[in-house]
């Protein structure tokens, strides 16, 4: 793959930069009210859609532009460079819907997912079925033309602000655990749904626990056939884990520059230990960047991410957490006294990265078994 922009890509990048100069929401990072932040993010989604920047690699028949995935990579990179709100992550939901959905489901759900009218969350993990997703216990019993859902989900990102949920349930109690799972599309406003915020250590209610108490979900909202849930889930999480979002690379570079400035401001830039730490942070970032490029090359060649996407997830986690450790070492106790505003929150925000999308331990197991071919024991 040629990693330099073609004339068409260069023109797109230049046009996008010009658009971002006048359209990035002003002061969005200073918003502390979470409901207001949700409104800002939905408006940002709609603005990106109106400008033609959402779903660019989706098939035209489903509202996309059938463009090379490189254009979405450029979008994420430039949005990161512009310090704008991230591009809404809808690709994994969209892929599941237009791959496994019926014609009616595609007509009903894809336009509102693409244009930002409705926000979706995942109902995958449970209190005792996070990393071991196949052990989920939330049950759906078919009663005529609907399912009755009973159970609890955990760590549903932005669950308290979502309109719909892609929900994994167990519909066959006797089947092997991977085969008795079904995927339902459930409205978060249905009677019996209760979403409670899980406030993270940095104060954000970014995730939620969601209780399903006798919730009726129409059979027509089943995605795929009964028992297809595991296959649908693997399609979804593979796109969620990899191929690394290029916007994360741009964000990492900006954060590294901020930490370098912090070292200068505190008179520590000449320290051998600090210089070594910053150099290692650069190395971690470069490893992440090169992996993102390699994964993008695979996408351009038509290959969907497989288990090797776990490499992207591991590199991203390692780089972000290490850099935040370096920043905390630079500010020391000032992170707790308020003399280094925002630093503690950034550090705490990096800690759950090794859990999102599957724990680091699970990612290593996937790589060992499905990439390296090592035995389970």
C-alpha cells in the first residue's frame, strides 16, 4: 500500500481541514454537564452527516458512499488533529445491521443510525459475563410474536443516553453456551428497561448498568435467526477493537506534545529519566501508528478485521496508559491538589482502556489461540 495521499485524497484532506476550521464546536471540552455534552455530541454527529462525512465506506444501497476506507481514516486523523469531538463510532453497529438485518430492519434503523437521529448502545457484558461473554445469563423467552427479556447488562457505553440497544440474550438454555445466544434490537424506552449510570473514577457516567424486567421485544426486532447471536457479536467486536481508529493516533500525538511541554514548564526536560520516559512514550505511539497503517492496508484490500485486531487494542491501551503514567510522574502530588488541573482525570480515564472491548488478558488469549495457534491449556 502507498501511504502517501493520492491527488483525490489530498484534495479531500484539504477540503476537510477547511471545513473543520469553521465547524468544530467551540468550548466543547469545557462542557461539564453530561446531558449538555450528549446534546453537543448529537449535534456534532448531525453536522458531520450533513457535510457528507458519516458512513463514507458504507455501501450506497445503505446510505453510504462506497468510498475507500482511506477516506474515513483521513477523516478520523484530521478530526483528531483539529482537537474536535471524536467521529461517532457507528461502523460496528452499521456493519452488523446491514450484514445480518432484514430489508425492513435496514430501512428502519440504518438511516437514523447514520444521520445521528438515534444513538445506540451495546447490551453485551453482564456482571458475571464480561470477558467470558458466552456465559451471559440474560434470558429471552418467546411468547407469540414477542420475546420477554429478563436480566442485567453492565458497562453499556452511554447507556443512559441511548435510544436503542443491540442486545445479546440467551434463547436456548439447553444449547452449548456459544450456540444458544440471540441478538435483539431493543428500544431503551420500553417498559421494564432501567438504565443506571456507572460513574467512573474521573466522574463521568460514561457507562451504565441496564436492567431488563419483563421487557417485550417484538420478534421482528430479532437480528438474524435464533442462535446467530455469537456470530453477530464477533462481527461487532472485531470492528470495535480494530483496525485502530486513526483519530486515536492524532489524539495520542497531541497528548504527547502536551506532556513534553509540561516537562519543559516544570524544568524537567533535561532530566535523563524524563527524556527516557518521553522517548519510550514516542516508541509506543509509533508502534500504535504503524499497526493502524497495516490494519488500514488490510481494509483497503477488502479484508475485515479478524482476531489480529486484538493487537491494535493492546497497543492502544499500552501507549495511552504509559503516557498518562509519565504525565502523573511529572506533576506528582499536584494532580491531587488541583495545581495540575485535569491531569488526574486524564489518568483515571486511561485506566479502563484495558477492560473496554475485552480485557487485556482475554485479548492475549485470543492472539495465542486464534493467531498463533497455541493450545488452550
